[in-house]
C-alpha cells in the first residue's frame, strides 16, 4: 500500500496531491492554495446551507486522485495535482444541482473517476494542436450526468434550471458601490460554483500565496467582465450572482499569468480574452437554455483555446510555443 | 463488369461483401452473421407491420457497397464489409421514421451513399488519434436527412418524435421476470432499430456464429444497461422498448471483444464503459428532444471513443495501441 | 506608417487588400470582384432601406484587414485578401440582425477583429486534415455575438428569428417562371445576406471578371439547390428569399472551380455536393430554431469539408492533395 501511494517526488503525499488538485483548478501547483480554496468552498457551502457541496468537493477530489493511482498514470501529473482538479469541480457541481441521495453520490463517484480518463482522451486529441483540455473533462462529464439526471427518478435534479426557450430577461440590478464589490468577489467564488463574497476573498488569498500575478489577474478578470456586462446591459441576476466572473477569472489567469510571461503584449491579449469571454459566457448560457443545463466552465475553455490556438508569442517568449501542458508553466512560490 | 466487382480476396463476392457489411454493424467480418442479422430485421419488420424497414436495410447496404466500388476505394475494406455497415443502418432508420414515398427512397439512396465518403472523411480526421469513426457516419448523415425531412413536404416525417422541451417523464414499468427478458432481448434488437425480442435472439445467434465472445458481451451489455436503468429509475418506456440496450451492446462488443483481448482488466473496463454508456444514452436523448431527433448510435460512438482514446493497454496487449481500424482486430471463426 | 502597410507584393495596397478580402468570400483573389460585390451589397442595402448593412460590410472588412497588420501576420495572406473575408460577412450579418446602436458597432468591431485569430486557430487545428476553415470563423464568431445580443439590453436583437420549436411550415410558393429567376438570383445575393435579385446579377459579373468557371458554378449551384428544394417540397419562404442558394453557391464554387481542376469527375462531385448541401442547409436551420439563430454559411462549410476530407483526386489532379490553403488554387485572370 505504501508503494501504491509512492510519488515521483519524495516530498509529495497523497493528501498533498489532493490539495494541489484543488489548487490546479486555477492553475496553481500549490497545496496551500488548495487548502485556502477548500476553506472558501466550506464557508460558502455552510453559509448557504448546502454543506453537501463541500462534501462533494472532498469526495470528488479524493475519487479522481485515487483513480489516477488505480489506472497507473504518470506520477508526475499526479504529484502536480493534475488528476484531481476536474474531480473537485464535479463534486461542487453535482451537489449544487442535484438532491443528495445515495444514487446521486454513486453517480458523483463515477463521474469524478470518469474525468480522469476523459482528460487523457481529450489531451491525446489536442496534443497535436499544442493545447490542453483544461477543465473541459469536468464540463463534458458533468453535462452527461446532469442531463441524464433530469429523467432519472433516483437522482432528482430539483435545482437544475428549467428547460425553456430564450426569451424574457430581467435587466434590473443595483449598482451601489458596495454591491459592485460583492458581485466582483462572487465572480471569483463562482469558479467553484460558490455564491459568497467571503469565499472570493479566500480564493484571492489562496492565489496570492502561490503566485501574486495569478491573484492580480483573477481580480482583473472578474472586474473587467463585470464592467463589460453592466456596460452592454446584461441580465441583472447573472451580474449580481457573479455568473459573468468565473470563466473570465480563469481566462485571465490562463492568458495573463500562466501560458505567457507577463508583458505588455500578453496583458493586452489577456484583457481581450476576458472581454470576449463575457460574450462567450452569455452565448453558452442561452445555447443551453432549451435543455436546462448550466454553462459550467465551458466559456473559459472555449475562449482560452481561441486565444492560445493561434500560437502567438509575446515578450521574451521566443521559443517554440506549446501549450499542451501547464505544470511546466506554473510558477510555484511555496510547495505543500 | 466482372472486373468491376473483382475483390482483393478471390473468395469474396459482391453479395458476400454486402452480408459482411451487415455483420460489421456489430464488428463481425462474417457473412453468416450478416445473414442472421438480415433475418432478424426481416422478422421484426414483418411482425410490426413495417416491412419497408427490411427493404430499406437491403437497399441501404446495396447502395453503400456499390458506392465503394464506384469511388474506387480500397478493396480490402470492401471485402471486409466496411463499406456497407453504415448504409444498412441508414435504411433501417429512415424507413422507421419517415413515410415511404418516392422522394424518401431517393433520399435514402443518397444518404446511404453519403455515409461511404463521410466515413472516409471522419476516418481521415481521426486517424491521428488512433480511433475509428464507427457508426458515426450513419449517425451524422441520418441526422441531416431526418432533420431536413421535418420541413420537407415530399418526405413526411410522421414517425419522428415531436420536438419538445425535456419535462414530463413516466417512470412506470413492469418488472415481471418474463418482461425483463423481453426488454433485455429488445435491447439487442434495437441495434438495428427493431422492437422485437425474437430478433434479439436471432442477433445473438448471428454473433455466436462468428465470435462467441461477441455474443457473450452483447448479452452482458444489454443486461447491465437494463439493470442500471432500472436501478437509477429511468423512464419506463425507454426501458421496456430496449432503448437503453443498443448502444451498450455495441460498446460492450467493442471494448469487451474487439479492441482488447479478453482479460480481467479489459472486462472491468468494458463493464465501466457499459455503465457510462447508460448515462450517455439518456443525456443524448434529452439533448435532442428540442429538435425531435433520435439518438441513433451516437451514445455508443461517444462512449467507446472516451474509453479508447486514453490508449490504455490490457492483458497481453503490450504492443503499440492503434484502434483506427478494426478488421485486423476482428476474430472470424467462419468465413462466408 | 508606410512601412506598416508595406505588402509583400509591391503592387498590393491596403485598399486592394480590403477589396480582395471581399472577393475571397467567393474564393476570388481579385479586387475588381470585391468592388462588384461591394456595389451589390450597397445596392441591396439601399434598396431594402437597411443601408447600415453596407456600412457594416465596410467597417468589418476594414477592421479585420487592419487586425492582420496589427498582429503581424503573414503578409502573403493579407495581400491575397485572406484577412478580410470573414470580417466583411460579420459586418453584413450583425447589421442585418441587430439594431444599430453604439454598442452594436463596438461589438461589430470586436467580432470582426476576432475572426482574424479564430481563423488562425481553426486553420492550425485543421491543417493536419488538409482542409481550411473557410468562412467558419465568421460563423462561430457571429453566432457568439448574436446569441449574446438576445440577452444584452445595449444591443437589441430585434431582427433575429424568435426561438421556437420546429413545427409549423408554410409550403405555399409561387412557381411562375419570372419568380423562379428572382429566387435563383437572390440565392446568389444571399451569400452576403442580401435579399435582392439585382445584387445577384452584380455578384455574377464580379465572379466572371475574375474566373468564368466560378460564375458558371455559382449559377449552377443556386439553380440546382432551387430545383431540389422545390422538388422535395421545402418551405416556400425559404425558397423565395433565396435561402437555399447561398451555401450551395459557395459549395459549388469551392468544389467545381477552386479545389479541383474542371473535369467530368469533379463536375459530378460538385453537383453531388450542391444537392447534399440543400439538405444540410435545412437541417442546420431546424437545429438552430430553438435558440433562434440563423445558419449563416455553416452548411457550406460542413458540406465542403465532407466532400474534401476524403482527399479524392480528379482529372489531372494527380499530385498529393492538400486543401488547407486556397490562394494557390485560386485562378486570377485579372489583378487589382
């Protein structure tokens, strides 16, 4: 058993790999970051009376991390937290939208494990394009189980949005300064589907512990998307719950602080990405309304692919551009 | 003309290539298998009063096989039945969902022929990922013609499901032992869109004639999906008509008896695939409800890709894994 | 600044690159063709009282062409007009479906620029399959902004089709000979979303100026799709507004006069493509009805990929087939 959990890095432990898995949702190979993220999830889940979301996150990252060991995958990936980041999101999403029944938890275990080989499958197809599948394994696997749940008696989908044709929108929203700060912080918290401004602060701290640029870009991403959504007159409910923020936050960290070295060129490029992501978010929301599915992090994946696939180079980044893996890019200031 | 129909294998004839085409729907390069399948289709079509489905199957496999000759494609593929398996499914599907008018038959001929080069197109794109397009050429081509038919006066789509938003589900279903056997056998028959338990028996015999493992895995696939659907509380009508079985049957044959040699590892992998396929089936059904399209074999293709693309190796299968073609994998105990 | 606009070809100017960009919508590297196309757009926009469509076209091609310079892309592409052809279509489409507000124009600028790197992104992924992204960057970028606009207060989508489930169709249509000629010409004009038969004539002249075969195939494409749609009983409104023509026109020019040398084999292949495109057009229309999006040129892209991806060779075309770029294929009889 001890051999089973042996990692390629003598400092890496199973719990460490799980925590780094949580951190990798925002591209941080850092266990402390993961711990701050888990605290944020726990607080948000407790505060809104949906503590199952926190348990879901723990089960999700546990199952997907152990699946990596069971399948005998590359240990370097596991030690970098790349087995668990899809699983933790599966846990948050399934417990946000589904009732907590025994069958739901069985489905959650299956779906978390599934993301591990869907990730391998997608990365194998995308490798020749020099990009990575990001959180798309989470998106596709969760979409499958959420869609199915609507017709499954045993795992009721009471909190999923109702299927409807895009039509009526309510544009009223308070723009008081303090409210704006809340929306901005909720935009960061929604990366893990948490609707709490305190969680947003915990996430920012978690990012700063690992990489100050990641924290800065997360803050910029949520702010720019918020301003854009208000300027173009997006629906009020989406703005106030931070639902424009989360994909833009991930896009901002990816383009601004992960795949390119900080430079004026890459900064402008990342800002463009965040603005485009605001439109992609709304388009994905509306595209999925007739089947009542949430967009999850699909807008982030789509936007970041659009901005990485041209294989542009910025600043000092003169060598051959290959975005197919990111643990070589990830800056780590501390290590769990 | 004799030269035109000359095959690369001196034993292969045009009729043999058609029959092997029918057999290849379930991965069997065996004319006797194809003959049993055709008998099963004919019986099911006759029994339900929709004999046009059997004629559609014959026309579909004939047109697609002859298209392979006309386009001058690789004869080894043709002799293995790889030109016809999409066409026979087109024939079954179009005659199941559309009224039998002259224009419908013209569309059926066009659609059957189309699958032959759509297969080449998809295989060319998928080759670098080391997987095959399976029956996806049938799925995409038939989706195009079924969708269009709804707006075409000349080929009425009276038997297509009505477009509707996913909503009301009826979960009542009889679980009497004899009924369960019927659902299980219908699950196998539905591979060719046939709603008849007798056809399921004929299909099992056809598989056993070529490869006993294929028959065993088909039986397992339909049974496991049936149990899973009942356990999770799927809609009764889908269960009783065998609509959870057909994609799981194909997934089971692909993963359990075609692309991996039988071993404990590959058996567990195939079982996992069958279970995941049950959710993918339901998700695809609901995703297509707003446009009123049937899922066809898309859930099988998606699930099998997810389980092959990671390029895992099982048992003795130590050499380089390439799943892009299957006639090298196909076990043949008899040859037509 | 003069250096900034320096082109690889001493005869190429910025205005010339814009005009060739307009011409490349129908695969013509010819500024005179682009000029005729712009006149056709201007006439159609003026005639229907929607002059903003013409301004949109100009802004779109200007912004996307200048984006190519700003990103420092390959000048040979720019001189061939390959930066601007998606942008000019974005301008036409956004001004056809959206109200003309300041925010709509800002979105139009952003979307036109976006197509330039979406084109690079898609071409990078498709290069290994030896095909090109055609106008799909226009399609995806415009879909994103049109979908989003429905929920955006600041850019009202009053002229977008209402989301609805596919259901009622009106098959009445006048088949008087003169009406048929009007439908046929409108089918050509609709390539730029223009509903005017005079524009169809201007487009045919523009094509003939560059390549007589392109004009012939455009005429054939619109005519065959028209006959097919009438024969199979398509909805009257789609027929009379030329909405079956535009994708078939582009497919006909691509297959008949661009990627294969004229021969009997390629002529039959192109005709098959045009007929299949008629069904793909209708299927795409119905698929998008629940979210109220227009098909744009997606049916052309899908059909042409299906017919190019098998990598068949026709006539003298004996060398290695690579369809990933077309300015080597484009016949130019005159040069701007």
